């Protein structure tokens, strides 16, 4: 998942607890991540960090 998210961002990959929305991840890309992980868009938007998403995905 980390590599996939990195491919969606223009800059360097943020840290595990950085807000990915602050690093340029927009709603369209957020929907792509939700689809790929098989989780709800709202869950990702409420906790937009790599650590939280890994927990949601069961990684």
C-alpha cells in the first residue's frame, strides 16, 4: 500500500502519521485508494495517514 500511495503523490512519501491530504492527496485519488484497499472512502478521509490505512486494510 505504501508504494501505491507514493505513486499517487508528487513529492516524497510522507511519514506514517502525516496527513496525506496535506501532502496533495485529493478526493479522486482517495477514492482510488479506497477501492484498491476495499475499505470505505469515509474511513480513509477521517483518518488520512498511512498508519491508519494500514490498520483499516489489516496490514
